[in-house]
């Protein structure tokens, strides 16, 4: 067994296994109707139903066959953002119809790694690497009006929009260890939300604007690798009431992108097993 796709309920504090496979699958997004998850495997995108026999079906992404684990649905569920390397040999952000189709290029400056969608569906946020500097950007879904929100203060990564549109949550190493921060979409109001002895990554605000889930590495771990013992953690929107929900063998691919259920009561993630297991 390599990958276990699971769901955790923050009210009951219980998790359930949805699907297990020998394949390496990553980064589940929950569909807006609550009926399925979207995952990537080996450069392709798949839809995994949550009822009946959980058999994944391939999503047609046209020429994009080197998709990574940075992907997610628009607020209305009509569009899917993906990141792929086929055309430029660097990661580029595209959108396509959620049911499949030809990807439309959004970003010209590369590489760009998608992480979130504005609640009105008009903009996306992403990590852009320019001259080896990792920063947070937003851009319209038509590919215009790129805005840079951070300016090289450490590594800035993993942005995701709050449901009320007031904040973009992200992780930054500007004070040493990677910690969770938030900033208004116009680049004002920067706030640090965590300040502890962990490397904190990929903060995802829930749809009801009550909680934020993220993943934490031991302090000696650099970057966000796969196949390590990590912690799944939960906090209030302002960083209060921080708690560890559970530990798992995971990391990269477990919860890189938004994966809350539409109700905000559950989130999906991937637990991994050693390749020799």
C-alpha cells in the first residue's frame, strides 16, 4: 500500500478511509456538491467518487500530462485550476472546465504554483518564483493584473483565500522557521499567526470561516518533503486555539491544496506508507 485517501471530521474527531491504492496520489480537492474528490497521479488528474465503489476516473486535461499537486476548483465548481510543465518545461498555471477540456494559460511569468481561488471566482493566488525568490501573487482568471503581495522576505508559499475574501493565508520563513501568516488581498495588514518550534505549511481556511487546517514538520526538516512523520493541526482564523489533531506519515502531497468539504466540517488528506511497505 502506498497511498490512503482519508477524511477527518473536526466535530466527531474521527477519520475514515475513502480509498487505498498502490499508486502515489496527492492533494485531494473536494467537489462543490460534496460528491467526489479530485486528485493527481503520475501527471494526470482524476475524480474519485465518495459513494459506491471508489474508482477514480481520469479528467481530460488535453496536452497537460505533467500536472503536479497544485490544483483546485473554482467557487462555483465550473473550473479547475492546474499546474503543468508540458508547454514550457516550467510549472505554468492553467484553468479548464471542471469536467475536462483544453487548458487555458493564465500566467506568463514562470514558474507559478496555484494554491487558491478568490471567493468571487475572479482571481487566483499562487506562489511565483522569480530569480529564485518565492513570493505570493494574485492574478485575474483572464491572466491580467498580476499583483505581488510579498517581496522576498524569506520564502513565501502556499497561499489560500479565506471564504469572506478578506485574507490570504500563506506560509513564510521570514522569521526563521516556516510559519503561518495572513495578508489582505491588497497587500496590507500582514499578520503572523503561528510562532512555534515547527515548520508550518499550507494553511487552508474552511468554507464557514471558522477554522484553518495546516501541516507541521519537525524543526530540522527543510522544505516540505514527502514520507515523514508530520502533524495535522487546526486553529481559529486568528491563530487562536491551536491544536494538533493527529500525526501521520505524509507531508508533500498530503494537503497541499484546499481540501475542505463544502460544509467546513471535514477535510480530506492523503496518508502515505513507505514504498517498501
